[in-house]
């Protein structure tokens, strides 16, 4: 920033004020953090199971599509039941998107989940284009958007005139669920054992293939819920530029949190603050948006690089042990 001729201190002060300076800014920061919390938890679960779920973005889209359909096509339900059904639809869609093809291929053919989950992301995005651009989910008119979901499926706003909805409580509850599954259940123990050493887990009697499918499905369910919350609490419909790449940012969020569910909440809040504060920094300090992106990228790189290298080294070591 200094090399570009801008003063760092006023710029970073503006960044902080933009993120936390007013109740409105705090609410906006939390609203941007909610989808990152949920997708980050999903990616963290996959990491703990020794899987690199790089396709959370596609699972986010799958959850959004299913939730949107339930939101506008299913009527006559009380709000609590309608919201619950829509969230379950999003979770189920995300889980199926991750487990059905990437999970089964990984478990029974050895196909690498990085490739399969990424390919499924492209499929999900193209599927949304098909559904919205003259497809069965396009609302009447020329604009490629879905119909609005019914008011009974809206998540209540926590702060009026902001995007902060009850999805924040869903994200906090999801962190509790993720921690309980990973640390207090037999399934979580099996997933962690497979992630630590698949060969030793198999020797101990753990069904590695089934655990792999379940882990990817669970990871996708969290990403699907993230898409559901964005539909029910923020956008209330589906359109082409629906997501801001939450599924991709979630990878860095999980790495930064070292795959700990509680730390994932804090890491997601950091990235939510960077997103909200960067806009204000651009307006207040005059820093170009491109430079703001560079600053964010450098921060992300230095924070996450050690975790990425450690994960790659651990994975390489496990492969050598399996080969031996």
C-alpha cells in the first residue's frame, strides 16, 4: 500500500470502522460472515476426515436451488415448518451433491475428490443457468431469476434494514453440531481416524469407504445449509450472480481455523469484516478496489500458507505410509 502511494494507517482505520464502526456495519459484517461460517464448517469436517472438499461452492449452489424451489413451490405451511423444510432440502441437496458422485468415486474407485468436487461445482453452476435462463425455475419475464419464495419461508431479520437474519443462530448452532459430531460421536471418531491414517483405521476395523462417503455428505450438507440461509434470509430468490464465492473462501477459512469448529466462526468473522470494511476503505480512503483485493490476498496468503503446507506434507506422509 505504501509502494502504491497510499497511507496505510488511515486506510486500515477506515477498514476497521467500515467493519465495526456502527451497529449497521457490525450487522453487515455478521451477515457476510454467516455463509462463510457454514461453508467453512463443512470444509473443516472434510479436512478432519482427510478429504479436500474444494467443491463447497457447488454444494452451496445445490442447496440454494433446492431451497428456492421448496420456498416458492410448497405452500400452505406455517412459517416454522416451511423454514425447517426448506433448510432440510438445502442440507439434503448439498449432501447428495458431495456424496453421490465425488464420495462414491473417492471411496470405491480412488478418484481424487479435488477433481470430482470441482467438476461438480461447474455442473451446479451450469445447472442453475439452465434452470433460470428460460428453464423451469425462471419467473415470468426476461430476467433470469426464480420466483420469490413465499413469506412463510423467510428467516426473520435480527436488525431492521440490514441483511442480518436468524441465519446467524443457525450458523452458531451448526458449529455446536459440528463440534459434537467430530468430538463426541463414534462417527466423528471414525472420520478423524480415517483422516489421520486411513490404513490404520482400516486395520482397526473402520469401514473407510463408508466413512469417506459420510464425511463428504456431511461436509456438503453444511454448505447446502449455507446456500439455504442465503436464500431464506437475504435474497429470497435465486439468480445468476447469487453467490460471492463463499464456497471457495471457505477453504481458506477452514485452513485458518485449523479445522476447529469454534475457530471457524472467528475466521469467518475476519473475512466478513474484510469484505465489509474494504468497501468503506475504498470510499473513505480512496484506495482502489484492486489494491484492496491485493491487500486481502496478501493477508490470506500469510495467514494460511503454513496450514496449507502442513496439510500437504501430512497427506504426502500418509500416502508414503500406505504405499509402504
